[in-house]
C-alpha cells in the first residue's frame, strides 16, 4: 500500500517488528550459548553469557548419548525419503495437472484428501501393517511410511505448480516425436526444478523434525532418528539432569534445518505459495 | 493439451506408483482403523474382541474425551484468530514502507523450521517459575507480584497456546504477504483518491482479492491445528501433563501410554476416527461457507 507512509506508522512498525524479531533471535542464541555452559553455571544464572565454553557437551552427547548414531539415521532416512517423494509425486502431479481424462479430478481429490487425515488415525494400523510385512523397527519401513504420508501434500503443491506452467514446450517436443517420458525427464523436470526443490526443502524440514511416527514405528535404540533421539534424551532428564547436554542435542537437531533455511529461505517461501497462490 | 488428452496410457505408469504406495500405506491403514475401532483390544496379549459400536458409545460419555476435544478446538479457534490477526498485523507493518522487509519476514518465519522439541524446551525455560525469562523480567521492572507459575496446572494450557501462536504466525504471514503482494497498488491508490479509509480498503479490496488464498490458509490451519501433536506432547517434558492433553495426545496415551500402560488400541482408534470425522466436517463446511465467485483482476 504505497499511498502514505506517515513517519509514525513507520516508527511503530520498526518497533514492533524489532521487538518480535529480537526475541526470536535471542531465543536461538540463548539455546546455542546454553549448550556451551555446564550445568552448575547454567542454573546460577540461566540467561547470562557463558563464562567458560564447554565444547565437551557436544562430545558427550555425540558419543555417550549416541547422538552420532541418531544423526546418521536421520541422514539416511530423511534425504532418501525426500528424494523418493519426488520420484513418486512428480510424475503423478504432472499427469494430474496436464492430462484430461475422466476421473482425473476424482483421482486428484483422492490424493488431496489425505492432507486432512490426522496421523494418529494411522498409527495403530500402520504399526501392525509394518509388523506383518516384517519391516517394523527398520529405517526402511519408516522411510516408506514417510514417503507415503507425504504424498498428499506434495502432490497438492506440485500439481498447483505444474499447472502454472504453459505447455507449449512439451507440445513442441511431442510434435517433434519425443515420447512422453522423455518429455517429462528432459523438459518438464528441468524447467520446474525450482518448484521441485522448494517442495523437497519443505519435506526435508518436516521429516527431519518428525518424531511421532518414528516413536511408534521404531523401537530399538539403533534405529532412532535424531529428533526422536533428542526426545529420548529429554526423557532421561528426569534421571540425569544433564540439561546442557540436552541443549547440545537440540542445537544438533535444529542446526541443519536452520542452515538450510538461511540459504534457501526464498525457495521455502515459494513452496508455501505454490499450491495456494496461483498465477 | 492435445498430446495427453488422448494418451491415457500415461496415467498408469506416472500415477500408478504413487497410487500404490498411497493405497497400501495410507488408505489401507485408514480403513483398517475403521475395523480396529470396533474392537476391544490391548494389542498384545489379549485377542481382539468384537464389540461393535461400544467404543463409540463409551467415548461419548468419556470426560477425558470431551475435555481434550474442547482443548483441541480451542487451539484451533483461538489460535487461529490470533495467528491470522497477528499475521495481518505484520503484513500491514511490513508493507508500511520500512526497509529490511525480507529480513523481518525471514526471522518471523524461523520457528517453523526449528524442531518442536527445541521450541518446547526453550519455552519451558522461558516460562519457568523460578528462573524463567518472563518472571525474571517482571521482577526486574518491579512487577514481581505478577510473576506466575506459567507452567502450573492452571496456566500451562494458555502458555502453550502462546507458544503455538508465536511459532506459526510466520507461516501464515508468508502466505498472506505473497498473496497481498499480487494486488495491484493502483486499486489502493484509486480508493484513496475516492476517500476510502484504511479499514474500508482492507475489507473491500484486500480481503476479497486474497479470498482464495485466505480460505485455503484458514482451512489448512484448521486441519493442521486439529492434528497438532509433537509441539504439544513435549511441552511439559517427558510425559505431557494432563492439563494440556488434546485429542491426538489423548489417543496416543490411550494406545501407547507409557506411564500406565493402558493399551486400549480399539478405543484409541475409535477416538482418532471421531477426530478424523471432525476434520472432514470442518473442511466440507468451510469450503461451503467460503465459496465465492472468482474475482479476476
């Protein structure tokens, strides 16, 4: 609204935004600083700067608390799941956005309905399904579930995104004799890569931070993913009281997504508006 | 799209794989859930016993069910009001000619990428009675008598609601911001020339022109808030206090409760199905209420 910008409005705007944002930034810094303290000094003054830096918290949490295993598990499950979501969702979204056939809308809606299903409904049946398929308590089983459950939202976003692309290039290629799969691989995917990346980042963040399904579908400690591992450490707080170690774990959990976010924030914002804001 | 109109053979290889995964690991369990909800079952030692609708009859009389459902809906409604209210406020502030708009937007959005466990631990410390930031601040400015046990039984739910609002404002801010950015500024300029005040401009230009996006966002928040789990579950650490139980949390505790292993799988599934129905009803009603002619501009 570029009509009038009274000085007063601008000052108020800066003030409010500044207050809100400094709180958020402070929160992130505080978490990081706390992870470098030791427990005694932490509780002497919770909000002060650390006097000494205790990097050993990280060493402790990495080895003794086994975070390095959990980190490894997340680094296996999450990127693979995110990639496979694209492998399944992109072709589906492409066809659902372009082709016109009877029942196309029904099919699309069939997928999109999945967005509204609370995961708690699926917990128990999924548990027994995976058990019967002998993939319970495996990273593989967990990944398959992550992929399947992410399909509705990803297809929704990608369909909206694909629809906003004109199809001349594909038509030209088709006339030139390209087969549909080639068109898809060589033309459509490269052009739509911003959208694919955006959706992938969105999925990465969601799956990285997820722990409800991981909680139910994996049980042995070896198979814990990072977010679940930190949750488990939080649980053990009642016995160990090693808060600073917990904070080190928390930093390890949020650092990757934060870094990803800082570098890719434009893309992430895009992915939200893909399906919703058309044109 | 001439090429694909005739080429129905494409559908199967392109959509097929996704459809199979979806059917097998999403739809099939959901339908199975329907069956489980008719059972009385602890899942492990006991063999399931068919009891028909008894689970559903029981849940209607279950005090915990109604309390948790009430809280869930409260989060959706109150949370929604504040989140969208704050989002619009921030949109206005960000659009009022300041510099660094991108920076502010980025920071406001940040909580959405941070793991819920980090957020809940953070807020647990901020709201701690003895050494929390809030009480510390109040004491520092002399308002010690206002220092409250924010995590105590009476206030913990509201504290959690504050955290939820703070976290998700950024998400809807981004959506609304980009939707409003698409409105041609000339519309506002003309309206201003014709003497419209800001409120009128808001209700007659902004809202109608972002209606599509706004309704999708509202519906998405409705669905999202009814499903909310991780951020609530870890709010009071270890096992969530019963004062913050919402329906998804209640379902989890019934089915997999760690403290008192209850393992009432059939009953838990029944409740989760009720939740699902509520979500569906919400979506259907919303789409009906929000329906409007597309405005082209």
